[in-house]
C-alpha cells in the first residue's frame, strides 16, 4: 500500500468540514488515510491540523477549501471564548 497524500488531506478535509463521517468512508473506501485519529470528532482551535490542511490546499491552489477550514477554525475559537 502506497501512502496517498492527496487522499489523506481530502479525507481529513471532509471530516473537519462535516461533509462526511468516518462511517461514510468505511462504506466507500478500501484504503483510508487521515491526518488525525478518525475517532476524534472535535478539534481545538489551536490544533495544528487546521494549519496543515490550509498549507496543503494553498499549495494545491484550492483556496475555497482554505477559506472553509479557516472559517471553521475561527468558529471553534469563538465557541471556546464564549
């Protein structure tokens, strides 16, 4: 099995944005790649996962995904502060 970085980043993006669940992946994919423990459903606002995804999607020029992740990171931060 060869590691697929793009699949890993996109799978993690779908989990972070809530567009898919781990169960969705289990029903669709044979090989699963994530940047995080897939059992973990919430992330702290300072989790490096957000910045790793943003950096990757800047590199691949997928700026809409960057904006979504940044918005989620800010929302999580606002919930923590309130």
